[in-house]
């Protein structure tokens, strides 16, 4: 299946097909120098398979984890591209999860002011969310995604077969982002997840999630208005990631972050869904650390937080909440 993302000159196709990694040579323009960026948590055969289709592949394997999404890794990749003689006609391919996609995409956005970028997400979280839409970034200290650029890929290959090596925890981690999109935009998708996730409906969940995101990005590529809905759960979630020192996965933090940002009637249905997916609904963390992290968030405007609020399943509204009220709600719900 091919889902076209239409952004005028930045348009591209999202290919969703079991086994499409093994056909990468048919989908991607690889007759040039290709920097293949992956990490040591991704099965090495994925990068090698991609490299087999490249005229001049250079595989760089980084340590897995959020800490890799930093200036040091960015510099390492840029320096390797310089040493390998990469020009503007060459390209970067990410073969990994959201960390690798964000980092490699930022390198592609900035090396020689921009080279072609392809994304091959290998986690469910990156397949349903971060690989689509063109957001790239690195972290600075404890502040997530504070330095970055919009860089749309030339194509995204989503191969559900790559999920077979993931643990149940990492599948649930990705499903948190699908729950996010269902809660804000698609009541039927929420009901599908609510009915139980299995191998038979996982690809449908991926397709529905990507369709939601592509429709939003087409209307608001640079997050000036509507696209802010995709931040639902992330304002609090990023703060929890900081407070928990990355002991929880991103989707687990987003799951927690959704709970304070919806009406009680929504939370009554959301909580059992998260529990069924083995996602946390409570956690022990320093709320003051979370609040301090939120004060550095891009969505903070003066003493107000620009929040996404779900008042009923499949619907949302933007609210400007006084930071004091926001802090009180965080303490009450979590």
C-alpha cells in the first residue's frame, strides 16, 4: 500500500508493505554515496540489506538510546560524511527507531544545507508517528528536541516484518502514539484498539495512524496551527522522561502524559486501554522536576501552557492553561 503525503514540492510516498526492505532498490534512489545510519539495538542485517542496494554504502552504527540524539553524534555523522566525500547529490538513510530517524534527518537537513533523506523505521513507535512529517531534532542537555529542522524525507518505507524482533514492551510503546492519535482524531481507531490489539489488526492500526498524521501534516506542515494536536500527551510526557532519567520509554511517558489532559469521562475509557496494553497509568516521579522541565518546553508562552485537550474520544480542543492551574492538575491526576 502507498499513502501519498502531498506537500507540493516536498511531497513523498509512504510505502507500507511486508518485505519492502528487501525491495528497497526498487523504491529508493541509491545509485550514489549513501550514509546508512543505524544503532546497535537494531538487527544489523537490516542495515546490511539496505546497503546491498547502494552503489557506495557507508554504514554507521551508533549506541542505542535517547542519549545518542546529541551534538556529539551529530558531529560524528557530519565528520564521516566529510571524510567520505559526500556531496549534495548523495543521501542519508535512517534504519532505526525515532532517535535514529530524528538524528539522521537533522544531519540530512543541515549537511551542505540539505541532502536527500530516506527513512526506514524499525520500531512501531517510529512507524506510526516519528518517521512521517519531517520533524528532525537533537536534544541539548535534558531538553528534548530543542535544536532541529523540518526536513521531509524523499520516501518512507514501512515494513511491518521488521517489528517481529521487538519485545511486547516496545510494541506497547508504539501503540501509545496510536492511542494518542485515536483519542484526538479518530473514534473508530480508538474502538479498534479498545477491542484488543493482535497480529491480525496491527497493520490496520499502523495504516490508520499514519493516515491521521498525513492528513494533519498536509494541512499544517510547519506546526503553525493544527499540527499541534500531535503534541497531545507530550508536554507532560517529555517532562516525565526528564524526571525518570529515561527509565521509561517515550510511549510510556506519553501514556502518562495523556491522563491529565482529558475530561474524566475520557480518562475512564483511556485508563483500561492503557492497562490492557501494559502501559503505565501511575508512576513514582518528582513532580517538581516535571514542572521545571515543562517550563523549558517550546509550548510554554509566558505563564501559560498551550495545551491539547481531549473532551470526548475522537475530538480535541486547544486550550491556553495558566501554568499554576496546569501544575495543580498534574499533581491531582498523577
